[in-house]
C-alpha cells in the first residue's frame, strides 16, 4: 500500500484520488476550497461523472480516502505527491503554471524525507525542471526528492474506466528510485507501460491531445467539402476509419471539440512550438477550424429561418459532450451566446449541465430561458438545434416535437438523427456534412 497525496480536487485530481484508493492505496485529497472538501467528505461529488459517487462513498467507507486543505500535513504524511492543479490558458495560449509553482514552493518547505513528486496536470515539456529548480531555490536542496511525469489520458464520461483499464501508462522518470516506485504503484495494471525521460512524457500528453483534436478538425473540414459536392460525411469517415492506419475514433463531424483539454492543449502546444521557433501553422489551423464551427451552425439556422432576430430557438445540449456536466469551451454555450447576440429568444435544456450553464450564462438576461424538459424547450420554437449527443435526445417523440414547434426545423449538430426518418415526419432537417438535396442515408 502506497501513501499518496493528490493535490487539486478538480476533474483529474478527484478521479485519480478515488481510483488509487479503490486499488488499495492510502490517499489524501488536498484542495484549498473548503466547501468542496466538505461535500467530498460527506460523499457528494462536486461534478457529474458516471460511477464517481459510488467510488467516493466506497473510499470513505473503507477509510482509504480522506480530504484536507492542509498541504503541509498532506506532504508530511505522503511518499508520493501527485500534482493535479489547474493549468488554465494564459497569454498567447501559453498555460498559466502559477498553481504548479505554488505547490512546488509548498513542497520545498515541508520536505521531511524523500518524496516522489509526480506531474499529472498537463504541462509543457520542461516544466519538471522548473519544479525541481523551484524546490531547490525555496529551501528543499538538503532533502532528496525526484520529480516525475505520469500524464493522464482520461475522457470525461468514461474517466473511471480509462483510469482503471488504460490503453497505456506513461512514466517519465530520471532516476531508478522513481522508476521502481511508480512501477510498483501500477503493478496490477494489464497494459503497456512506457518508461521515458520526464520531458518526453510531458510531450506525449500534449502531442496526443493535439493529434486527436486534429482528427476532429479534419473531419469537420471534410464535412464542409461534403456539403458542397453532395457527399455524405458519415460514409466518408467510415471509409477512412476502416483503414487500420487511421481508425474511426475522433472522426465524427459536428460542432467541434470543447472541454478543458483539447482547446487549451492545442493552443498551448502551438504556443510552445512558436516559442521554440518551430512553424506552428498546422496547430493554429486546427484551432481556427474548430472556432469556425459555431459560425457554420448559425449559418444553417439562417438558411432555414433567414433572420435569427426575434426567432425562438430551442437548444438541446449545453455540456461539451454527453455523460458530463462540464461546460468549459462547450459549443452549446458558445452558440447560446451568439444567438442571443443576434437577438434570438433561446430556450435551453441539458440533462446534467443546467446548473453550470445557468451560472455561466446568467448575464444574458431575458433572451435566454432554461426549460425543465426538452418538450418545454421546443414549445412554439422556430428551430430546434441539437448540440450534445445525449442518447435521450435521439429517443424523443419527434411527432410530438413537431406538433409543439411553430416551424418544424431541426439543425442536428451531432448527426444523431436519421435524416430520412425525420424528414418523413415533415421536418426541415439539416445535419453536418450531408447536402440536403442529395441525401444518401
């Protein structure tokens, strides 16, 4: 059993703490937010993720998990310290690493014995060296310690399964002692374990996210071409995906990527490349294509309604993807803002993200309302826009939806619905990447 401290009880930190506790480790979850800690200590997760509440209660019941805001005590009680604090985008896309530095300074003042400090936050290559330097300059030069990198590859909505049954584990280490400790921590995992130097491990995470974001933007670029030439994007990407060199995942055309990782990491990777004097045009174009997706959705609405001003728009889906309540960089949130700016009257619904969305969008005033059900949202609507791929949106009674709407227009930003079946009901339907006059499926 290892004694672990996980600093930062955000998305990555909480999932990491709970999963390590499930595996039989003694885990301290540390955060400065006392209200968050109170909720966690009572067994109430602070965000939605399938299976998280059961895992939290199990860890507390078995006394494998505790929470505190005392970083000094947490460091003293632990052998391995995971840094899981936020690295939000700063100037010019470069990440703000001030929280990482703050943790490093705190560690320096509390090194009572050897500690292994592990980066899990997504950070630019070279950050570990900065952490080492900060610890040494802040009074930690007299005690042995190591800094390692163990990047996370968690997808919101399936994070617990991704942690417990990963595709691979990456361990960036510079010493034998650090390698032995981390290999022992992950000894029961049945997957490839890649051991690298620290800078390589740091780079793997940024490169992975940038590549996946590139696949999404590429699919959206191809979707735009499909609409012009009368091809079907779903069949095109199926044809691509059967190629083992390419694969089908992350090729779904739609509203673009969002969340806390891809938008931030693409910008950070581009900023790092630019700072090193490396041409970052490819990464900037990936980001530009993604930013343009909301304009594409608005154009589809205008193609159907002509004028957005004073039109009632029902928008279903505010989380950036299904199975989460995360609205960070959500295409749905961006579209709400743009439609309200154009004078539309927007009624929103999401099964999990309503509270977060209300807090984020409270300044928009009378142009926006939040419906208790999808059917209330579509009542008297001039158009329905689907922005998140929640299964319940596919299962709606669209005959009932049509009767409730003022004009039967559906903009399907996730290609969830069967176009021909929806059009048989009398809807004007527009998906992504399939010309309306040359429908193939």
